[in-house]
């Protein structure tokens, strides 16, 4: 089949959503000829990372709106990204309509940005549409808002107001309703989109392909992720207030605006010798640290589908997370690994439960199984086949 993929974010070996976009392209190219529409700054990296066989099947089309618009995007920060993305998708509508006349696509796939509420320009092709896996449905429980910090609370209020509104006014709802197959990263997003969906977490792509040489069961506990309020790093640090002096250290990998907030909390609670901020390091070093860990803690408050969770599970490392959004969904794909999904009520009580859960699972590694019970690439190919039936 001829597959048209729109992946605004698409890049190899960088993790997160760009990595998901790239892996979707590679999955499609296993069986089909692919036309990829992405940002111009992604083209060289994508083409360079494809194998010779994949390059014969993948046609990469760089598309942007010009330097003047890009300067405005950069100047406006986060708001600029949202506005530019919407304009980009509008212009993609015209582009893919012309491409459809030239090529005649069998399937069109809106891959990234993976939100249920954003405009989906690729729908203008008129080909059977696959959407997702999309996220954006989970929200932070009100009782946990103090863990977000002031900026995080403002962002949470904006999420609750703007995303449902954008879903209605950006034509995303009509695109989703017209789609042949809709893939959601978690049940909360499936409910927010209000259409029949299949659950397929992007995070499955985090599965480590081979077990690192260095591994053990009695290393530190590892947190790996951005240092922002909704990712829950402060909850992870607060849990160590409830741990004994003989308990393992917490090693925090990542960077972000909450680092100073964490540093102040660590000093205030006297945890300098027990909580170590490692900063941002290459993915290979993070995976090696996870492989040595006695447990991984991922107390995110509304994380759609974190790749780091799959990294830990595929290595057989015990996981402690909250009973919210994506992590428990991903954990269900590795049923033999020790997992504790902690009930989230208030920050203080939740931090205490995180500490208790770490004590229950620490060091209880399982035999590594890099393959989850469902393979992401195969599910994407199945969605293409189903969309044309």
C-alpha cells in the first residue's frame, strides 16, 4: 500500500515523541511505500538513520512556513509552538490534497504531535485515516495540585479549559470521528475523544533491545524524566523523607525548570547524601543506570505514555508509579515484573505510599523480557490493514 504519514515531530535517537514518529515510519516501511511529511529540520536526521532498504521505500518531504513565521514561533515560547503547529497543520492540508492527486494514497496516518485535540491536516487527503496513538486526556487530580507548583497549577487549569475547547474548534473532532482507526495511549484519552478507540501506548517503544552488561538488584532507586511539576520529581524526593538512613539512594536523571525547587527541598529536608541530582545524560547512560537500579520510581501526575517506564520493565526492574494515566497501562504489557501503582490523594500521603511501595519491591527483579505482550510496530501495521477493510 501507499502510506501517507504526517509526523510534525520525527527524529531518531532522541527519545520522546520525535522517536515515536520515526519508529512509526520505520514500522510502515516494513511492508509499504511511505511518504512522510515532517518539519524541514527533521529531514536529514530521518534520511540518515534509515537503512538502505528503508530509504528505497520512504520519501521524506520537509515542510515549514518560512523564516519569518519561525522567528515568531521562537519568540513566543510554548504558545508559539502551539500556534505554529496549528498553522503548520493548516498548510499541510493543502499539501496533502495535492499529493493525493499525484500519488493516490491508500492510507493517511496522523502520527505526531500525538494529541487528540490538535488539528490534523493529513485528513484532507481523503484516504482512510489512522489517528494516533494520541494522548492529552489525563488530568491531575485536584488533591495533588500542590505538587505541581504555581506554574504547574496554571498549566493544569489551562489544560482543562483549552484542550476540550480546541478539540471542538480545530476540526480535530471531525477528523477523529471520520477516522477508520483511532489509537489512544491510555483510557483517559479514549474517553476524552468520545469515539471508539484502541489502546496502544507509545511508551512500548522504550523497550530496551538488549540487556546492558552491567546490571544488578541492589543499586540506587532511579528517577528518569524531565524536572517539571507534573512529572512528579518532587514527590519522588519527598518519599525519601519517609525512608530510613540505611535505605538506598535516589538518583535523579533529567533537567528542567523544577531543578532549583528540588535543590531547595533536598536542602530543607536534609537529604543531600541520600538524593543525588545527576542532571541530563545521554540515553545510553540512563538505560545503564536503570539496569543497575534496585527500582525505578515514576510518580508522574498525568503522563500519557512514558518511554522510561518501558525501559525499566523490559529490563525486569521493579517499578513504582502512581495509579494515573499511562504508566499502569504500560505495566500491563509486562505482567511478570514487580509493579506498584500508588493511589494518589494528597502529596504528603502519596509520598508516604511511594516510600512504602519502594520498600516492598526494591531489589525484586524479574527475568528481563524485552518484548512486551504486544509489539508496537505490528499494531501499527494491523491498523493500516484494518483501515482499508
